[in-house]
C-alpha cells in the first residue's frame, strides 16, 4: 500500500514511539521504585489510547486520499493485529514472572529490566518484520510454512500448558553461568560491575538477557500470526510495536493476578491454532478480517471467564 509505505509516515511513527518512550523513561518515574497498580493502570490506558489515536489517524488519512472502504480495511487490520499481539504477548509475561521469581528479583528492580527488555524487543521485531515481509514478497508459499508452524506451536502449547519449567536445569541458564562471570548478589540496578579489576555481570543482567531471548522466541510465533491478517509492513510493524510497548505496563497491572487465569494458555493456544489453520486454508476459505477479530476476542473472553468461574468454584469448595 503506497499511501502508507512512504518515508514521512515511517519517520513520524518512529518519532512518536521515541517521544512516548522518553516520557515513560524519564517522566513516568525514572528512579528505582516499585510500580504500583495505579501507575501500571494509567500507563496501560495511555498506551491503548495512543494506539487508538494512531489507528484513527491512519483511517482519516486513507479516508481522504483513498476512500472509506480502504480506510476501514486498514484500520481493522491494525486493530486485529494489535489485539492478536497483545493476546499472544501475555504468554511472554508469564515467563517474565517466573524468571523474576526464580532469580529473586525485587519488584523495584523489575521495571528497569523490562524497560530495556522492551527496547531490545522493538529492535529485534523490527528486523524480523522487515525480513518476514521480504520473504513473503519473494516466496509467497512461506505463508504455508508459517501456518504449519503456528499449528505445531499451538499443539505444543496445549501439551505443556500445565508443566512448570525447570529453571535450575535449563541448558541455556547453565551455559550462561558457566561462561559468564556472575556476581552472587544484586547491585541495585546495575547490570555490570567491576570487582578487583574483573568485570562481572549481575543476576539482573542475566535476567535481562533471558527476557530478550524469551521475546525472540515468542516473536517467532506472534509475527507470523499477524502476517495472517495483513502483509502490509507498515500495519504489521506499527500494530506490533504499539502492543509491545504497552506490555510492560500490562505486566505490572496483572502480575499479582496471573495465577488466577488458569485457562488463558489454552485460549492462547486456540488462537494460534485458528490463525495457523487460516493461513493453511487461505486459498480455499477466505476468512474476513472482522470474523478473525471476533474469533480472537471470543476465545480470549471465554478463557478469562472460564478462569474466573473455575477460581470461584475452587474457592467455594
């Protein structure tokens, strides 16, 4: 879509993201502190509102220059991609929660880890999205590969939904501990310290590295999922980045309630399964974007409601 893929739109989006990220970093409580529920709620609302304003701006621009039909289509693609990325990213913050718990990272230090974690995720996902766009333009059949991968990932997610990862024997963590000089204790917000002339990384750096790796792994699932909605690189990138930048606030908003959503992982697996099947059947059955959006929203709602009902029954018993 040439109307969207122009330099000034890419530049405007980059400036907007940098500006809000700067406010979040320096104005929204740059000092070491525990993120309160109120602060997390405010920033969650801010990111959602900014994403909606950005999507509205796209709609208005296209409505003026290309017509109402295309404007509606692109705005719906953005919103659907945003919702899918938000939903699938939830599985990522379950991993964050377990990492912080395993390494005993206090709440007041988690914000700094996730701040740099999100920044790294933006860089990695931008590269992966442009690479994916190029691959699809050169080899359209790779969409079937993406679809099959998502189906297999969904099945694997269902199989492992109730299993707790064994961090103590995790090969990656064991390898990092063997090859890095790691301090035995935290040093406030520092990632690297010098002790007796030797450079050491702190456990906080180790957690940051694992957070980045976990996002890279989850991006392999979520990015192909958005390509099932649209292959427009501008829509894919902007919806993905806006969802990711609001994930940190959502983590602090829901961290205390994460264990209550017992069926959420099954819901996320069902979303991946649906999207994977949609990609595999794209030349046989054309599923409208509105229907895809409805299916994703319904699956999420059912998994959340089922979790609430289950918890109430379990509490009564």
